[in-house]
């Protein structure tokens, strides 16, 4: 994190005897992947701009265990989850916001069964909330008239039925939102979910991310917007395979909002 960004930890809040409004769950991608770190920074800039009292776990944050669970290692998932739940409950966390739909789904739907019940919100939902409550105003028009197509992350869309928040945010930056033929509840996976991101694909005639990129290219977009760091990687790889990286950018919605406001 650069110097101008304020990123307090839960440890600091605890030392001062305070509770943050939200805990920002950064997630493994947002912590370690160089491309996803840019999404993390963009979201922190938005939180700072809206004067949100937030904290991160910092070095205390561990993987949610989502990938282990999807890959079939329930034992490892439960070990990770129980460790995280003890930490979160120890800090008396009530509200968690994350940029990663995999973490979002895991914390929201799978942690309660192991004793970790929290209000869990995706970053697009939270940014929309900030705008609705007048805490964040979007005035920039850098993307006015730009053709943007939104790729629905599986764990935000079909798994948790959230299709509106990302699109509402694209409308606030005055973008021209063009839908892919397969979108919302019929959207196609980018190919990263279920721990597929970390293995080579099975034999076939086309990688899923290339197929999904072709869906996006049919809309003639300037930008492919995503709301997930894993989707971002897969769609970026797809764009590279089509040699379109000069003309088409893949951006997280948080990045588009931050860039729109010159944050």
C-alpha cells in the first residue's frame, strides 16, 4: 500500500478500544497477486474518499479455505475456516466487505455452519450503498459513452443472485453498458472457479476463458468490467490470446469508479 492510503488494522482498532464500521477482507488474490493488488488499492481509495471507518486483518488474515473446499479437501477447508472464525469472533466482527466473490460466498454461506455468522457484502454492493447514502458522489465522466460489457462472476451472480449492483455502478460513471448474449443468470463461467484456476485445463477444443472472451468481444467493448480478481485474470488472459490487449482493457468496477473520480 502506498503512503497516501490509510489502511488501519484490526489490531490497531483493538488497541484503541474501537470497532470499525466494516472489516475489509482483502482475500488471497487481493493480497498477493500483483494485478489484483490494484483492485485492492482502488477500493481502499474509495473507502478513504467516503471516510469509511474500516480495518483489515493484515498479517492475521488467512485464506478462507474456499479453494480447498471446491477441490474436495473438506478437512483443510474446515481447518482454515475455524481458525479464521476464532479470529473474527475474537475481534467481534459484525460486517465484512470483500472484493472477492469466492470469499464473499464462503464467508456468507459456509462460515455460519461452523460458528461464524457475519453480515457479508460484496464491494460493488457496498459502493452502491455509499452512493445511495450520499457518502460518495460520482461526478467524473472519464467513461462517458465508453462501451463496457460486464462479466458476471459466478459466486456473485448465480450463487448469490446479485446482478444489479455492478450494473448500477457502471451507470453512475455514465458508461454505455452492453450486455453479452450470455449474461446475468445465463452467464458463462470464466473458467477459474472450483480451484480450476490453479490447474491445467482438461483436453478439449477451447479453454473456457477464451470462449467467454469471445462472448465479450461480440459486444465490441472498449472495456470488459469484472467484479472478481479471478475473473479479471481469466478475461485478461483471454484478451491476450486474441491479441487485443492494446485496444480492450479488463477492469474491476472499483478501478473504474476510482479512475472516474481521479482517486
